[in-house]
């Protein structure tokens, strides 16, 4: 999307407890774990960096993994940026489910929110609250033709594939030149981004009437995957973005009183047999 560079990506199975690990096969197999401590610059995409090695635009793939319940994988690529494909997470979801998932013997570990945390920046807002299950509510407010949109999803109900995966990234035509001058969107096209003009959508139709806010939810889920565990809690965001998403990740990881690690997301202790 941003670098315009060709890239080959391959997904490999990994042992239980590995998490998601990116491997740069063009740099002697250098590995970068998909966790909050490796977050690099975050503006128009979420990037990871370790010892000067960069992995960019990770959010769609990580979102797909959370959405379908994939906890452990090695992600090999031969360049610095993940492929954008059609601008959504659906191709990743379809490819992984096409080969299948294997249930592993180790129980999944969750990050369960114990106390609320709110992050504000002007009129932007993001928060995490204690809850059962994992739900996300998001509100956006752009100029016409997008306007105000809101969307909420309960990820505990296996709705990701049908309600979120196909929502594509979007951009404004009047920002194209400025972004390219910044070295961004060199790989953007009408095949991988919804192009918004002052008069409407240049390359419609939309996949959902509210596709814009759904994609923001998709991005948020991918960014929160950098916590390294699936969440048990309620996430609420208003006009946030990648920087605020990852700021919440950082705040949570720094304060262990806000959450606990558990293998029992519903809080029901199993009796020993």
C-alpha cells in the first residue's frame, strides 16, 4: 500500500505459546514478535520495529488472526510491508480457513480487563472496560460524503467473518498528492482502497452501507492484537486512529493492575477431575 514494493508472504504453523512472529526472510530470517514493545511509528499504518528492522502495515493480517481465533503462526515475508491485497482482511481470512486451523493442546491465554482505562486526545477517545466476552464499539465523524457512522460488534459471537472481514480501507482523493509527496500510498489503487471524492465514492459500490466505520473496527482489532493475547473486555473508540489504538496497548501493558492473564475468560473455574 505505502511502499509500493513487491512482497511475497507465507504463513506457517507454530507451536502453542509462540504467538504471532514476523520473519524477514530477506534479512537472514530476522524475527519480530507482534507485541506492543515492538511498535514503531504509527500514522497511516501500524508498523513494528526491532533492532532497526521494520515490518509495516500489520493491522489487517493481525485483525484477521484475532477474528478467526488464530493464536500461533510464523509470518514470513521478503520485504518491509505486508501485502494490501484488496484493502480488507477477507483474503487473509479465506486463505487461512481454506487450509484449516488446528486446535492445540495448550489452553488459550486471555487478557482480562479488570479496571477501566480511558485515553483522550482533544475530541478523540478510546477506552477499555471490564466485561464478559470481547466487544468493540466505534464512532467516526468525517466530512461528507462519509459523515457520522457508528458500529458495534460482539466478537465472542463469531461474527468477524461475516460482519467485518470484507470492510476495505479508504482514502480521500484530495489528499492523494500530499500523501505521495510524503512517500505514502505508492501502491494504492482503486482495487485496494475505497476512493472518496467530494461528490461521493469513485469506485463503488460499497460492500456495507457503513463500510468506513467497519474498517476502523477491523483496524482497531488488529492493533489491539499487539497485546499478545485475545481480550476479555469492552473497547469503545470515538474518532481514534492507529496512534491512539497503540497508545491504549502501551498503557495497558505498562499497568498490570488494569488486567489479569487468565485461561478462563468467563470466570468459571473448572472442577478438577
